C-alpha cells in the first residue's frame, strides 16, 4: 500500500512538474514580446485600474510607448495588442489561429455557440455556409439601413462636438446594435434614440 501511495505521489509530482514547465515556456514566449512590466499574480491590473478598468483606454495609452504592438497581463491571462496592418493581416488571414479566446464564453448565455462565439471546425463550417451572404451584391441591399443609422450617429456626435472629451464607443455600440438588428434580424430597436430601452439594457447586462 505504501509503495502504491509513493508511486501515485511520484506520478502526481511528475504531472505537476510537466504542467509547470509547459506554463513557464508559454509565459516566457509571451514575455519575450515588448510590453509594460507586470507584477506577479495581478499582472497589469494596477495600470488598467488607473483608467477605471477600461482595458481599451489602458491599451491606447500603452500604444504611445509600444507603437508596433505589445503584450500585457490581466492576472494570469495574457493579451497581445496588434498595432500594425501587417500583424493584423497575419492573424485574420490564418486558417490555423481561429480559436476564440475564453472571453467569448461570457456571451454564451446570450448568443449561445453561434458564428460569433463558436471556434475551430464548428466556426469554420458555419462561416463557409454564410460566406455567400456577405457578397457585395447582397450587402448593397442594406446600404439604406447603414446610411440611415450612420446619419443618426453623425447627428448625435455633432451635438457633442463642443465637449472636450466623451466616450465615442457608447455611441458607436448603439449604432452597431441598430444596424445589426435591422439588417440581420429584420427588426428595429431604435437603440440610438432610446438607449434606456429594455433591450439595450439587457444587452449591456
């Protein structure tokens, strides 16, 4: 019995050692990329906290120091920001690197595992089925929808033009929501005119 316990303990130690070495190799690869110094365990959370936990705002700030791209850590999870057209093209045109990050799992209760949130072979098969629907001739039919919702967006932004600063993302998100709902789902939600509607609040939640 004692021998079995020693063997199981040794096997467990071996597995943990292999996992630790694999993790170390992964961390070393990420840290080989340029980026701000990170603290143990929390990573770059303190930098992001300075921007009220607006990750995008923190990333924009880091772009000044790392114009060609950089990496940062949120706790033990690494993120790589691509700043050049060449690096973005390499990722977007790849047929290997098509897995979504774990962040997309937060959308599963709302969108389930569809085209936006699925990954790998499942995503690839569905994307091939939908490719014809993104043909320019079909998209041309939705130009009035795009133009109408963009006109609303421009009017909203014009009313804010005198301000020193405001969150542009909020208005773009509402315009995108209006456009997607009307063109892809055939329903009008008027998110830009009624940002406090039940549906808009449900999307935020």
